[in-house]
C-alpha cells in the first residue's frame, strides 16, 4: 500500500483538496485499495476545523464530496503533522516552499527523500498559492489535479 500525506499551512484548503482529488482519481481507476491518503497542517491555527467552504464548493463542482462520491469530505477535520508521521508515510507532500520549511522543522531530517512539493511530480518545481489569500480555488484545483495525476503515474511505476 502506498501511503501519501499532503501538507499545507492550515489543512483546510490545499492539502485537503489534494487528499480528496487523489482519493477521487484512484477510486475512478479502481485502485483505491492500493493507496492510503490523508492530509495535515504545519500550523495549529485550524486544528479541528472542517474543509474551508470555498474549497468544498470547488471540489463539489468537480463531483467530489457529493452524496454519491462523498469520500469522507464531510468528516475531514484539520490536524497538525507530527514528527512520528515521517515513519508512517511513503510520501509527505507540501504545496509550497514555505510548507517544506515548516515540515522540516517538525520532521527533522529526510533521509529517505519522502518530503517533496506536489508540483515536483510534474517536472515543474513551483508553488501552489494559498487560495485563502488569492481566492483562486479553481486555479488551485487545476494545479493540484495536475500534480496528483503525475504523482499517480510515478507511484505506479
């Protein structure tokens, strides 16, 4: 089983979007049983909160989190990543460089090379901007979907 943990600042926008986009992609390919996917935050600001409503709306616009494809979106609550997450996950994937900085503070060293940016899988090392500030949830959805598609291809090689 391939275990993937997505990380962003608060775990209410980008990382849960990535979690549910990837869950949807693997379900549609019929390979859900080959993956375990979650998300977490580097900060404590949003711990216990659900997915930010505009992020939920964007996911639902793409058929994710709807009654016939809920995938657990309604139950998702933000949590902070912990040092022991390093041993539990095969991939620990941040959305931007700032996330990586905080991830390394929490996790320490990365001797197995598990910590990466999502867009690195596309061959373009770029940040996924925080839609909390930009308001561009559809653009973030497109970037995350592209990154998740490339991630699936790499993990199944």
